[in-house]
C-alpha cells in the first residue's frame, strides 16, 4: 500500500486532518495497520489515542486509554500559573494523568520542581514515561495517591494545580471522543463537584502560607466551585477565561 492509498483510506474513514496527522506521525504503515487505524477512526477514536501522541504547550506527550488526552483548554491553567510564578516554585499537580501540566510548568518556569499525583496505576506509568522522555526526572517525581486523602503528602508546596474530574454523570455535552477517555478522569459525583470538595478540604494541608491553588473548571461551574472553596475557608483570587471566552480557571489562596 502506497502512502497516497493509505492517506485516501484514512481520509474516507475520518477526515483530511486525521489522515494527515496519522501519515505524518506513523512511520510504519503496512496495509493491515492502515485498515486497523481506519476502523478506529470510524468508531470515533480520537487521533491522539490512535497514534498515542498529543502536543500540549509546545511539548509532545504519550497518551493511551488510561489518560485524558491533553486539551487546549487546559493550557489556560498552565498560563495562569506561569504568569504568577516567575521562578523556583515547588508545584503539586493533583490528578496528573499524562503529566502534561506539571511537565509544561517545570519546562517553562525557571528552577521549578514538583510532584504529580494520580490514583490510576495506568496513568502513573504514562506520566513517568513522559517525564523521562522530556528529561525532567531530576525535577519532577510522579507518585500514586488520592487527593481525597489528607495525608497524601507531608510536603508543603508553593503552587497546587489540578484539572480534576468535573463532569456530572449523565451530562449530555460530553463529546464522542471523550468516550474513549478513562471515566475516573472525567466524571465526579455531586453534580461534578465531588473532587473540588475533596481538594478544598484537604489541600490546605499541602500549601505554603503564601501559596495559591489553581483549578480548571467546567463551563458554568464558577459559582458552585467558588462557593465550595469559600465554605472551606479559601479566599478567591481571580478567574481566567479560555480562548472561547468560557471561565476555565479559578485561583484561590489561604
């Protein structure tokens, strides 16, 4: 099978963009592999899950079925942290997934270091792989744990950042691509607020007195998440909107 034949088959199964990304990023394309990729495209599998690669904040990340694919909306979260912390922060990333947030921060902030935490063993393996590939093993450690456990860590951090699961179960706005992401990283009880309640309760144990916590939120969640953190004793600092004008990030301090 020629590259043009592969491109045409993949285009028919998905679209031109998908065909171009796959043929540009996958070097070995025998006929059986092309047909397999085409089958995945017809099933709605995201291209990143097919080639196991997604770019985020200018960096390449390995991704698979154990992790969310890094999304452009989350770059708003990274940019908010970078703008407030010009050098040397110690960062805790809750629910690290691919490790894309902690890696992008440490790559873009002078002398930054940190820890990425996830409950999923599969995600931990992915994050460690990405941290190693990006040459960050001396600056970032990846550990297994849950932000529902107040004894998660005895360390104190200057920055806590999190893109937790925040989709309410049964939410019809979830796109087809998300069906191939791990449910544990997408859905939260209490109408999508359970993870925020756990973080608001426990993260005070892990933050330095002058530190801040940065949270990604879903569309329309600002009021509910702000109330959750206020009730837990946090002070609201500001909100940040993504490129679509949706409030995507909330910042709090103690």
